[in-house]
C-alpha cells in the first residue's frame, strides 16, 4: 500500500495501520460473535500485505447511525496524530452505514494523510479500483447533500409564498447551510461539524474564523425554526 503522500499534510507510514471492529448489540459483544471474524480478517490481511497492526480498536454494542463512538474516536486520534497511515475495516458497514459519513472519512483521510481501507469492497484510495469506489461514494454523498439542501429550500420557499413569516435569515452560503444540515442529519456531532468547517477554512455567518459547537448549534436551531415556524 503506497503512494499516500498526496495531501498538504505529510502522510504517515502507510504500512502501519489501525484496525477497527464494531458490533451493534451487547449480545454480540458478550459472545464475541462477529468481532472475532472481523479481527481475523484484519489480521489476515495485515499478514498478507506485511502491514504492522498498530492497534485493533473495537466498539461493542454501538450502532452505525453516527461516527460518535469511543472506539472510532480512538482510531481517528491515532490516525490524526500520524501514528498510522490507514484505517482498516473488514466491512465498510462496520465503520459506517452512511454514504455521507464514509465520504467524510475519505475526505478527512485525504486531508490528514491516511487512507480508509474496507476489505469487503476493495476500498483503498491508494489503488486504482479503490480510488474509483471512493470517487463513486463521494459523488453519491454530494448528490445526497444537494438533495437535502433542495428539500430545505423548497420548504422555505413554500412557507414564504404562503405568507408565513420566517425567522432571522441564516447569513451563510447555501452550500455551507447544506453541509451543516446534511452532516447533522447523518448523525455528526456539533463538535465534529465545527472541526470540519474549521479544517476547511469556512468563515462563520458573521465572517469569523473559528467555529465552535455552540456556533453550529445556533445555525442548526435557526435553520429548524426557519423551516418549521408557522
């Protein structure tokens, strides 16, 4: 697994990887059913490829509705810190069931110099096939964001046309509003959304340079009030 140094941040050693496993129920956690198979698949791939498994992280009893999980947080901290150059999962749905969250993980990896590798899909952005899969997922996620934004704008237009008084307008470009709305609907935390906006250098509604969870919360609340106020 080579060729990962394609971002402004220097990529970590691509042969050092973090494994991630997840099961959604406590029963699966207690029995080891599912976790053992995932661990075996990850260790087997590491042996075949000559990768060093830095750490094998697990989330037992957590759903994939959101990326906010202690094990995932631990894995992302290791990757962001340059300890490893790839996040390896046996199946993509162990990391997330959301195309948008998967695309966000891929984008974060590209920014920070690490790759997301899903063994079941051949998803590895450092290979031609993996890059194709990543591009398809990014395109689907972009379509989903635009569709969510379009539904929100249509709802606002309908209320305005009916004479409904809307709340104070959100002073942000449509694409930023869409980004916040779609990320929240995908289950991202307010802090995670703020970190992503800061990483992209996107200014706040009043031109500020620093987003906080409270700043994002204010925007989310205002969007909701604007869309539902009758």
